[in-house]
C-alpha cells in the first residue's frame, strides 16, 4: 500500500463522493477509482458500498478510516519535524551585542564557535547597538538574541531577559587624569569628579547601583549622561577629563590614551544580561545556552 493510496481513500471517505474527492486531490476520477481498487486489493475486502444513493463505508472501511487518519497525521508531523530541523540547521541567526568587540571576543565568538560544530550550516547576522535598541529589535522579531550591558530591563512581551554574568566594574579615564596613577580607587576618590555615562534611553537604570554605592560612601556623584555609545564615551572622557564606569570586559582591548583602574574591596560589580526571543527556535535557544555558559566562564576568568 502506498501513502498516496491511503490519502486518496481518506479523501473519498471524508466526502463519500468520487467527484468531490477527485477535485480536492487534483486527480482524474478514473485515477482515483484505480487507487481505491488497488487499496481494496491490498486490504482484501471492499472499503465502500456502492449504491444509487452514493458511497458508504464498509466495516473494513470504517476501521481503515479511523486508523488511517492517525497514521497519515503521524507521517505528516514526522515530515514537518524533519523540515523544521533542516530549516533550523540552515537558518540564519540574528544576534546583537552592546558596546564593544570585547564582548564578541570573550563571549559570543566562543559560543558561535561551539554552535557551528553542531550546526555547520547556520549563518549569523550581527549588529552592535545600545542595550535598549537591542531589546526593541528582539521584541519586534528582528533579532533572535542579544547581550546587554549593565542596566535595569523591565519586562517586555515576547522577550526573556536574565543575568548572564556579574563582573567587577572599572573606572575609565584619560592617561593624564589625576587618578590614573592610582593602583586602586576608593569610591570616595570620585567625589567631585565628573562621571561620564550613557544616555538614559540607551541603557535604562545603568547607573542606579553606582549611585547607591556612592551615597553609601557619603556623597552623590556628578553624573553627566551624554554619550550614545562606547566611542563617544571614550571621546568625552578624554575631552572633558572625566571618569566613566564600565564593566571589566572593556579593558581587554587596548585603548590608546586610556587607563582602567580597579576599585578597592569590596569594589563595585555590574551585571551583563542576555535577552532573547521567548518564541525562539531550538537552535537559537541552544545559542543562548552556550552564550550563558561562555559568559560565566569569561566572568570567572576576567574577575580573577
């Protein structure tokens, strides 16, 4: 028995009309009748009673109709699953990251390297943008996942956000800044300093933990939220002789004219976040799992 014969039988059994079944299947009536005869020959019993009022299923026909529907549904699901798997393995993932190539080099690069071993046909499209923009891109279905910088990210429909890793914060300043020669900084050393930060709409809540830590140390920091990204942040730090607070991944890539200084214990920590589509494919979810693992690995290395 061929699958096409069973599909033909089900169409006739559903309609009990040869002409209508032939129209549904886009075959001629003689071809359809031949399929039914072949199937009846395989079963060894008539499947339909033919009378002037039309067709009626026999007992054998009723049994085949019930079990045949389940069998065809199972086959169709198996074919769909195979197609989905093939589509995923040849998919194109759209991934974003914030701030700098350091995040790519330390987290996303190794994660993609491991993903490609399992899914060698997967291609990737990468964008660098502000954390807020990346969340909007995921919510709009234009990105599958992204790494977000420090901040506070309220719930967004269709987007799952979780902490990927926690790393020490560093103070970034120009080489000729008065604090650049210090081996470590106390938060109190920043009293009166101009703190250059990102625009609020690009990294919501980014400075809340820093502000709270400064207040616990007895002062309110002077924060100028003017930069739209890391390049502009660096420019403003050097131009205005200010200080910026960054995650410790930023120190991996050398920046001419820039010094990073650690904070004295207990220091200050910041969270790196992973955001991804709540309806992502199996392969995008696997990438997120790899990214989270690589983020934890990188954090343990960079924090040591």
